[in-house]
């Protein structure tokens, strides 16, 4: 039995729709869309802006570290952002179900591997309600940056209506930069900006 060209066209069309629905409605959605977005970043055709200093930085108390942010490690140990006082802290809000979050993670991992851990800390805060899903993603990808879960509602300086969101905090606790949306952080310019902030307190 032979199928006409129009019949083949219909079969292929419905096959494509079915494949799209499988991706959209299953666990394949996030890695597929994340991979596509990561590919766009890699080509350089799409280069979102890196975090920039906010127009008006929040006023912080002089002489004290302002951020009390209780967190839990992947294995459930309590920590607090204020323990990182004196370091530049890159805070990244993400979730395993968020394709742009997944897409920018390889660049964040490469940056993490290059920075001086004595001066720069990463705080990757997963907003997954199911902590196991976040843990499985990190293990599967082999990421080594520190991942945490909120142990209390995030304070206004770290709250966001969209993810991924990245906040850069200076050694004194002042918010030096903030970016909502995906970006490529594995660049010499951004690494140099973190190092400058660690040394001078200004981006």
C-alpha cells in the first residue's frame, strides 16, 4: 500500500504535533527548551544583558551585614547568607522546571569553577517545592556550585516575580547588581566585575 504525498504530509504534520505535545506535557519539556535556549546563548545570536547596578541601591545599615536569609543545604543542614559576610555573593534564584534557569546553569558552573572561593561565593537558591527534583538535576548534570533551599520567606532584596533572577551582593551586604532573566555569566568581563567588587566594593 502506497500513501499519497498529501497523506504523508498529514501523517508528518500530526506526528510533529504529537512529538511537540509529548515534549510539552512530560519531563522532556524543561531539558529540551533549556537546551534550545542554551544553544542560542552559545551562538552569540542572543546575548541578554548581564546584571547592572540598580538605579538606586537599597540603603543598608552602616557597619552591619543586613541580610538574614535562613537556608537549607541539599542534605538539610541549616546555613544563613549572613555567614558569607566579607565575600561577594552571587545569589541565583532558579527551579528545575524553569527552562531558562536550566539553560544558564552551564555558564554559571564554568564561572564558579574559575572564581576565587575565598572572595566570591555562590548561593544557588532552588525554589522547587519538591527538593528531590532539584537534587536529581544537580547530580545528573554534575554541578558543583552550592545549592540551597529557602528555610523561610525570602526578604524583599531577594524576592522576585520571575526566574531566573541573579543578585550580586558586595562584601558589606549591599546589593551591587540585579538581573531578572537568563544571561551568559561565563565571560571574562563578568568575572572581572566580580573580582573588582571583591577588591574595591564597587562593580
